[in-house]
C-alpha cells in the first residue's frame, strides 16, 4: 500500500488513529494502548500495528498542518532506564543544557525494547520536540541501522533532529548527529596502566559480543596487550552484562572453577567492579593487596570503593548533544560528529607487582 503524503498535499486529510486501526485490522483501543506502551499484546498484533504506523506515517501526518506554525520549546531524551547512573548523568546534562537554551526536557524510557523505542520516538514527533536524543549501548546490526535511518528521516521531515549519543554513526546518507566518547582509547589507557604496574594476567569482565560499548572496550584492552607484547588469552575475557550482580557472578564462578589465574581485573564498568569486589572479599581476597582492579565510567560506586577507573564525561555528552542539535544552518562550522575524550582517575585499587614492567 502506498504511503500517504507527509506534507505538501492539502487535498488529503491527516492520517488518524482510526486509519491505523483499519490498516492493521485491529480496534482503535488496541492501537492506542500499544502506542502508549500499556498493552501486553501478542508480538504479531504489535508488529501489525507498528507496521501500519510506519506505512501510514501516522504521527507526521497527524501534525503536518500544525508543524509549519509550531514553535518547539522542548528537547527529548530516550534512554533504556533512568535507574542506571550512566543514563541518569547523561540525562542531567541534557536537562541542564536545555534549560540554558530555554527549552523543556522530556525524558522517555524504553526498557531496551525496540518497538517501545519506536513508539516513544513517534510520541516525541507528535509533541514537536526540536530534537530527539537516543542514548546507550546497542547491537549495531543491519536491523538497528535500518530502524535508525527511518527515525532520522521521519524526524527530519517533521523539522526535528535525531542525535545518537554514545552510539556509532550510521553513515553519510542518514540525517543523524552523533556525540560519542572515546571508549576504545579509555580502555587502552586503563589496560596500559595495569600493564605498566607489572600485571600480565588481566581478567576482563563484561565481554558481550555484538554490543557497541563492550566491544569497543574489549578492543582497547586487546590493543594494549598487543602493544605491550603480552599474549592475548581469550580465556581471560568473561562474558556478562554491565550490572553489579553480573560482576559478582563472574568472579564467584571464576574462583569456584579452580586456582586463581589472574593478578588484576579490568571490570567493564564500575558497577561490575563493585560486584566483583564483593565476590573477591567473600573468597578472602583483598583489593589491591591480593588482586588489583580497575573500572570504567567514574560513576557511583567508584569513589566509594576507591577504584581506579576511566572518567567518562557523561553530563558533557548530554550538553553537547543538545548544543549540536539546536545548531542550525547558520552554524556552518558546527560538526555533525563529536568525539569526547576520556581519562584515567587514579585511586588506590592497583598494586604494582614486584616484577619490573618492560
């Protein structure tokens, strides 16, 4: 079925929720509840509704006549969760910069559900958000890139901008802005810090193949090993998600499996480090006396446990995303892809080994 015109066709009425329901073969109430995220629908039903929304370009048409005269006063940020310190601090940066720009800040959460993400982006279009900032770790596969391309083009048609914050670029043909931080460089630096202290058996906690954030941190870890001529042992990379309980699980299972075969731990983030530290302590091991440890992010609980870690400019990520999105054509020199630096915060969780580093 051909898509309805999004704009410039005064002879057509705007698409309504009834049109979407008819197109999907479901009730208006079902469409409403799925788009609001409150309906526990079967995957097939949800898929039909979201396909109808895309094919009819429902939100853009519903607002096409009002967009020309609308004056947006809001920016939107969409995150997996507001519980995570990482997302919370980025959101704080977005809110602070939005306030300086005289804008309101709208926050949406997805729980990591792509369909919920789509519905939230559609809602932000309906609210005429001047920009929509998507934050966080993703699986950068073809389906993701296709979905992001749809978001970017739909928002651009509605006079808005998509900003990928802490996510990789999509290519020159996609109208999306990107604000990243140097994950790989930070991981390289913190691994080199351990290597310079004489550690050669460094356990990496939190590998998760296919996910952009852990992949880039593993890449920095491996590059540092190679540059210091330390053989890479895949057995020292432990798979797990970036949660405190996972750090505890990974170390507890590792120690239960046999004799300790590492002198240091590179935790994929500070939450993992906190869980790992608990497991070490329960096994009678102390940080840094028995096992050195480093983390990544420099968010709670890093300072509380005296953890050497990589500082990520979380709030600056949010601020930069807003500044970048609100810059218009007159700011011809403004970049469309910004990479922010990271640096090590040295505390007291690394003990040099007696062997001299090469």
